[in-house]
């Protein structure tokens, strides 16, 4: 249904506009605001024909043209004629055309897109904040597949990091085996919150906060957690066994949620898998002088500077903040693993594009990651993209796993299914409550 053509015919026949149909169609616009209509026609060009100002012309023509079955409302707004179309006709026509292949194309044929999405942290439950990355990633996978792309969905789990060190310390001190068996997700959350309470009680001022973790440098509890991380990297059997049990308990909880959402991945992996690969790449960068070691701490870092050739005084300017890429004790950090993972993926999948989906607060992290990859000499950096999204807020309440202030995603999904069941019963309609709720 060509509404522009119908509007042009109305303007010629009823509005007595002496312009060619093709010219009128070329002038028709989409208004910036839906309240102004679906299409608009600017009357500036008509002032020479009617010898009146455009606003008066628009008003006169609006009074002359009567609504039709297709164009149900016409009015004027300043120098513009606004047209409102019959959306029911659009929907009916669309439904007749739609089949399982509607909109399908081969635009992405022989191209490969890798999407990194969802990525919850092992040892912590999936909360309401995880829904966006999971659903946006899954939706993009389907869209790209529909356009002929070969898609690879990766669930990059946070299976290592300070929170794991904290959990292992708490596991050794306060684990309730019976509670773990009954509800592993709830017990792991209890252990994590208890550790964070102990850690906070001995906190010093000036602690650095990053996402859901707080790094208390001189805190005894934090030091214990960091020591556990070092034991993991050194291959300590006892620590590895606890770590394995934490991963297994978390995995079961994650799987239940993914099954409810009908979300699948081509690869589920953890950050820890790429620690050694990342360290090796950084070691090579240190040898080449691309990365540097900080004298005071012995931590590896990279500075993002480029020569500013403008003006009289040629100097270097910082384009991104300095980034630490290896801890002072030689253990891997998140960026270490992300570097290793990106390089390994490029080798394994030879992708045309790699998309990371996280909330916008990690935008700087990904800008730095892509720039690091480029400076380390990997040409696929230009194929990397970060898609950010907003956070979920509940009034003035800030969600924080370390304080137990979270809304579990599984609980939310169960409640929506229950609500769907109630509505189906109340309306006396048919439907699957799980499908509708989710």
C-alpha cells in the first residue's frame, strides 16, 4: 500500500496542486513527532502558485480534502499538511504477506558474527540486571541468522576474579553443606554477603569501587581473597576443588534460567581459561616496550598517548586513561583475560565482526581493550564492537550483590508466569502461561 502516492493524488485532485505526482512524492516527509501524523507535506513551494503564505495554503487545503478509507485524518500545522493513515489496513496487509520467511535475506552470506552476551559471574546468582544482555544478545543472534550470517553465541562466564577468592575464603570458614545441597545459589549468596560484611567492617578510607566489587588494598580479608586467587593460578589442589564445586553449583542455577528463556549458546567458557594466553601476549608486549612495568608496584600497564603535532609545542596527549593489564603479583586481571580471549577467538573463529553486549558502564573498558589489541599488532581490533545498554534502577535503591540487595531473575520469571496464569484464567482465554510470562 503506497500511502505517498495516495496523498499525492489527493493533493492533485482535491487540493488542486499543479505539480507533477513525482515531485509531490519527493517532497513528502516523515514528521519528527508521531502526534503530527504519519506523513507531512511542506507548502513552501506552493506560495508562488497560490500567491499566499504557506501556513494559509496548508490550512485551506486541509479544509478541502476529505478523509478516505486509507487516509483517515488531515490537518495543518503551520506551513505543513499532516496526514494520518489507517494503521488497521497496514496491519491487515502485512499479516497477509507474513510467513515464516518474511524479511529473510542473504545479506550476511559467508560472513561470520560472534556475539559475547549474558556472562554472569560464577558464585553469584543471575539477577534482574542480567536480563538485558541475555535478551539483547539472543535477539541479535536471531536477527543476524535471519539475514544469512553464521552466528556464534558465547557465554563468557566470570569464573575467576576477586569475588571467587572471597567465596573460597567464605566456603572454608562458614559453609553449610546441608544448605548447599538444598539451595546452592542461596547458600553461595549467603557466603559472599557474609564475607563482604567482614571485609567492610575492617575497611580503610579511600577504597576503590569497581562495578560490584570494592578493592580494599590494605584490608586483611581482601588479602586473603587475593591469596586464594594466587593459589588457583599456582594449581593448588584443595583450592581448585572448592572452585570446581562453586562453578558446578552456579552452572545448575544459570541453566535453569536459560531453559526458561529458551536461550542457547554455541560456547560457554570462563575468563580463567584465557589467563595464561593473556599473560603471554602481555609478556611479549613488555619485551617490545609497548607495555610497561610500574617501578613502585611491578604491575604491567599501558598508556594511551599519541603525538599532538598541532601548534608550536609538539607534545603527547592522552587519548584514554592509563590501564593496568597485569597485577603486581603477576596474576591475571579481567583485562588480561579479555585480551587472551579476543586473540584466541580471532584464531579459532576468524570472525568478520565480534560484538560485546554489556551495560554502558563498561564502555571505557572496551575502548581500552580494542585499542590495546590494536597496539599489540592484531588487525582484527577494527572488527570489534561494544553495544551498551542502561542499568535497571528501583527508585533510589542501588542493587548490590555484596549486600544481598538483588532481585533474582529466576524469581522474576516465576512471578511473570504466575501472573500470566492468573490473566489466562481471568480472561478465559487459551495460552501457555510459561511462554506468555517469559
